[in-house]
């Protein structure tokens, strides 16, 4: 669960890397001012503050669905995080 310290916060991408890399579901608060990198849109389950409890309960209620989401998010995350290294290797 990722909560923002301030409403105008950027998404704490660095904080989300470890759980995503370990195939964990990440639920994050999202405000109208939260800037979300495009690559994270498909890796993190977002919800406004008022819906965070419901979103977390939904994740916990269906372990199979949560695991499938976590695996798919890991796959998407892996493509994004490995792309720069792959590009550098191909160009180098």
C-alpha cells in the first residue's frame, strides 16, 4: 500500500520498485495532482483515498486474481525496466 505524504506528490516510483520486482500487488493512492509515469499505469492498482480500503479488500478477497495481477504487473514492469539496458547493449 502506497500513500502520499502530500497531495501534490509525484508517484514514489523508487519505493514501488521492490514490491513490483518481487511479484507483489501494489495499491497506491492517487489524487488529481499525482503524476504517474505511463509505465506505472499498468503495474499499480490506483484508487483515490476514499476507495483505498475497498481496493485493498478486493485484492485480499481473491488471492488467485491478485496473484495473476502481480505476475502480469511484474511482466510489464520487467519490460519497462529492462528496455534501457537492452537498448544500450544493442547500440553499444
